C-alpha cells in the first residue's frame, strides 16, 4: 500500500471557508470560544466543543464526543461542509510576512509508523495516546492534520509550482495576520501525476503531532479490519526547505536566592561566561547560549560544537540537573518553555515580571540534526523543536466513517 494517498476530503463550502475554519482549541480562552460561537455558528469550534455553543448539550465524556460527531453531520447536511466526490490531494500554502510554506494534505498509511517509514523524534505518553484514540473512535474525523516533513524532492517542487501557478485556488483568505490558500487537485490525470511523485517519497518525518500520529495508529490496529478508512490518517506534507525550525527556550523558577546570586561564578567552572549587558542577543552558534539573570544578559559558550549533541541536552546535563536538580523536564514544575517564535525579549519579560528567575535562550536545532535523530530513532528532550507553520482546524477533514455499534 502507498505511504501517501489522496482521499475524499470534506471541506467547507467555498463561500463559507472563512467562517468555518478555526485555530486549535487550546489557543482560545473559554470566553473567546463562547463569543465566537454566538457570533459565528458555522465555526468549526462547534464540532470541537458543542457544549460551548448557545443551547448546546451540557454533557460530558462520550456523550460530548457523540455530540461532536452529530454536529459534524449537521454541518454536512446543511451544506456548510461538502464532501469531495473523488479522491483528491489538497495543496495548502500559508504566508506570513516574508515566510511562505507550501505542502499537500493527504492520507498516510498508519502501518508505516510501526515499520519505520514514519520517523519520530519525540516521546509520547501512553495515557494521552489512549485518550486521543478513544476520542477518534467516537468523533471519527481528522480535522487537524499531523505535520510531516521530508527531504527535498525536485519533482515534487516542480509539480506543486505548476499546479499552484495555473489553477484557481479553492480558498484564499487572511486570518490572524496570515494568508491561507487552498487548491484542490481532483482531476484524475493530475492526481495520478502527483501520486507518482509521492510514491518516490519513502520516508516521512513527524514535525508536529506525535500524539495524534500514535493515537491514529492505535485506532487502525483496533478497528482497521472493520473500518478500512482508519488504516490511514490525515497529514500535511511540507518539504524541509519550506519549514521553519525554531528553538524552544527554557525558563526556571523556584531556586534558592543564594544559588541565583552565585550562578555566574558557578557557570564559569563549566563554560565561558561573558557579560553582554542590558541588550538581548540571541545565540549565534551551536553550544552557545544566552542567559538572562538579574537584569543582565550573559553569553555562555560550551564549545567546541559537537554535531550530535543537542543544546537542549547540553543545558540539562551541564546546568539544569547538576546545579538546579531539574532532571525530569516533563514533570518538574520549576521549568518553563517559550518558543523562539515569541522572540528573545519575551524571555526577558518573563523574568522581569517575576514569573521566573532565570532564562536560557538556545540555538535552534538544525534540520540535519533533526533528520539524524529521527533516522537513528533517538528521542529529543521535550520542547526541543518548534516548527512553523501552525495549521487551522476544519480546512480539510478526513472522515473515518466509523459507524457506531
């Protein structure tokens, strides 16, 4: 079976796209969700949390998940959502400022997660995998694609450029300062040409969505024989050159004041420490970090750089564990994380406002490191990579067509 395949997707009606699509639920406050659903009953947030809608069902657990599935069907029956009649690929482009990202939305084979054709770099939690699997069993849709990347493919790039250059977009709109463009590739000959190119891609790398991938695999293994569509799940495939791979920075709180006072001198025993001053400066090379402490920035040089050593590991091994006693980054409440997208000044603000005592800005993981770790099945520390773009919910939907017993 092909690793990558087209599918009969569900999309918002052409004139309803902007009303339907939403950001991921966890980027809204509860008040924002309720306001949005009052003002815009077509929002996909109705499917995600029908209980937030005016007059929505006040239920929990599986009853709430069943209400989500019912709301999805209501949007289909009303014509707000439409089912594509033929297997199709969907080309998606997001533009923000000087950055542009283009990939295809397709389905991928769940079995490839077990046989090594889908590569991961992040550890998942079994409890979360099971919870998401149970969610999928009832709601039975993929509405937010897993983001995959792959090593650059010239033929893929040429074909995507051809299709986007001459075809009329299905949707073209702006939301949250970003331009979103969607093309449907439904012509049989075009689908076959794109399928042929996709068949030359033998490995996919999970960039964002490890738990969504793992839960889909569990679902396929449980229900695949009875409901064949569950043997695949939806992803967006973006070539490596069209992704931004940013750093995930660290913040620490709850440290004794006497430790904070002597931290620079303690670090001088581990690395080269240079006072920068009040002006923030991001690290410029691997194994060089910036630290904000007591109103000043410091440059920390742990060199010489080793290609197989991640700065996130280095910070934990040299500083967080031995000096602060922070070894479990998943569960220690003293550690915080801030993506590089927020900028280095946001780190400084977190310390200045008293939320944290010290901040460390890391050099981003390089794409060759990302591929190397994934190929060697080595797991990165939590919150090591931040990939852009971040995607919308409800723009393209994969209906698993699981029928309730």
